[in-house]
């Protein structure tokens, strides 16, 4: 038998079941939308969002002040705090107040004083306004046409299955979702904590049973290959737990398994369990952007891709924006809808934009092309659907950190939004001839200007070089996080998409269309 901590909630007059009651009496409605997900796990999950490191944390009068270099958060944005020795600082769903670029504060009940990180761990915040390309979420959702919606990132870096067992009720079951994407924390269990396969399985079995008992579908996600800490005994633990995950998916309803190890490992490597080239980051533990896309996201897609209802999420036409109707939730007017009238700015560096033609109205482009061999040829072409328009650039980088970038000629005025609302950035990206191009990644940023400037990321690029780029040839639908508009005197918002090179290379074609900034709450 598997335990369930949920009970039924009923209407007191009719006796009809209205939902489930989770931990602390929180009612979990039945029938959560089929595309909703809570991601649960260790750092492999936590990295779905960017995670500022907190180097100092103190409290006075019920307000905590954190030091986190270049944290990127604005006032009113929501975060979680994790890995503090004094557990009263480990809060959830708190709105921060911006103090400086390196400090912020948040409400936090408890005694005055300070805290430090749990031994061997690091205090961290979760920046929910930024998705990172070195985790699977952006790439999986792209494969699914942007159909998934992340209700909550319940990953905590450095967690073992023991840590997760202590918090799954509060961090998962207290929230409503159709799915739990359950990353099994094998590295932390086997390498860092020395847990046996049987101990990991026992802990995960308890949590899996609780999720199923609460009516969730569960995608078990296995680990990638391993370099740091790789021994024959550790790999045997990985394989044993992987086998258990497969058995759960084969014998139990509503359980699925993404076998990342299969996609990530070099099957004939002399050291068993070693990853394929460039599939891991330099730490030998976590995925690179390439590994996140080609191994973990692909494993997840193969496991559940046919079960997720496809929802067309992109803006539909030139009628579908605020400029046409002030009741429209899309506040971005430049999708693009025309083929002329935009601005091609001068290049920074020795490269050039020779051969460029007209680009769409409302958009401007700029480029860093540091060497004479760098070129950026801009034009407007037919959209990927065969109708409408797309902004195209044939980009030949001359050196690392060359880039091309698209943004608005005039940023969107604050008359179209208010502080505390949420914006969801979306766009379609088509890439051709990535191999050999030197492309390292895609940055897509929502930039708020005002008393305090802050930035949210639809994608934050984390590739160390062009060798581990997470984007391949094809058409990608990108849906960013729900970005809370800060309350720091914001006067305008801009949406920028940048293709960034890790080295000189051959020409890559980048096409951008169907951009939107949707108010979602």
C-alpha cells in the first residue's frame, strides 16, 4: 500500500466531493488543467529558474535583508528562500523589496539576528521571473509548442530524498496541478549523502504514493550521466534506482518515466555511466544546455509528449494586440505585422550589415560584430506558416560574444500595465545551420525601465561555449515565465531577443516572429 495524506473535501449541503484536502487543511481543487505542472526535485529542477546565491542574511523587526550579488529581482516579485540553518528563514511565496542591485528584503517572522547556510549547502533565492536554458523546462515546452504551464518550481538545490521527504507536503501537495515532474535526486543521495539504492527507493516510493493518492499524474525523471564522483558502485546505485523507476511506469497507472540516463550516457565509454560529449556542465554533475535539451527534455517528451493537449499559445494576427483594442491582454504591437519601417542600427565593432534590406515597423536591431569577418544581414521574410512576416538575420559571428539583437523602437508605456500584474513573454524562433555557426545560446529578456531597472528572462543563456548550445535547427515555440511587474516606479517595458555567439563560425539564419507580452493576471 502507498500512503495518501489527502482526504476529500465535500459540500456541506449536498455532500458532493469538491476537491481534496492537503496538508494544513488546504483544499486542492479537482480537475486541475491538464497542462499544469509542479516541478519537484533538487538542483536539476531548481535550475529551471535562475537562482541567486545569498551570501549574507539577517533579520530585524520581522524583515529579513539578503545580500545576493546582481540578484535581478524587482520590488513585488515573488521568491522562495532555501538552505538556511535557521529554518524560519526558509520561506515560500514572499514578495521582495528591492534595496540595491545586490540586496533585497522580504517579510520573515522570527527573532532578530542572522543565519548562515546549512553545512555543505548554499543559501539561495528562486528568481521565478527567469527561465534558464541549462535545465529541461524551456526545451521540453518548446517541443510541446509551449503547451505546458509551470505552476511552481519546487526544486531546492542540494536536496537529498530525505530533504524532499520532509517538505513534499508543503511544497507540492499544498498546490494544485495535474502533473508532478519528480526529479529523483540520485547524485545528492548516492554521492553526497551515501544513501543506498534501497534508501532512495523507499523515500521516493513514499512521495510517489502520496502524489498518486492526491490525484496527480507523475513523471519520474532520472539523472544524466555522471563524471564527478563516478565509481562503479555509484553507477550501480543509479542503475538500480533507474530500474525501479521503469518498473513503476510499467506497472502503475498515471506513472511515467523519463530515462535521462539512457539519452545522456555514452554507451561504449570506458568509464561506465560517462556522459556524451558536451552533455554535462563543467562541474561534471549538471546538464549543459545541450544535455538539458537533447537528453532530459527529449526523454520527458518521449515519455509524455502524446499526453499533453496542444494549446496554440502564440498571438494570432494584427488584431490580437493592445494597439488594436485596449481590452486585449497582449500589450506588444510589433509581432511583426509589417515588412518595412524598422530601424537597423550601426554595428559595434569591425563587422557590417551590408546586404540588409527593410525590417518590420516598430522593431530595431543592433549587433556586436567585433571582427572584420562578422556580418549580420537583416531582412523581412514570409512567416514560417507561409503567411505573415518574420524578421530574419543571417548572422556570421567573428568572435566569442558577438551577437545580434531585436527590440522595440519605442518601449511599451506603463499606461498598458500596472505594478503587480504578470506578463508572459512568447515568440517563435526558427534556426537554420546552427552546426558550425558558433552560436552559444539565445537570450530573451523583458526589460523594465523606471526608478529601478530590472529584467525578467524568457530564456537566460548559460552555455559555456558553442559546443554545448541547447538550440538546434528547427522551429521553437518559446513561452517564458509569468513575470511579476515590479513596483519600482516602472515607466516602460521592452522585449528583446538576442542570438549570442561562443566563437567565430559559419552563417546561421535566425528568424523571429509572433512576439507577444501577455498580461496573465
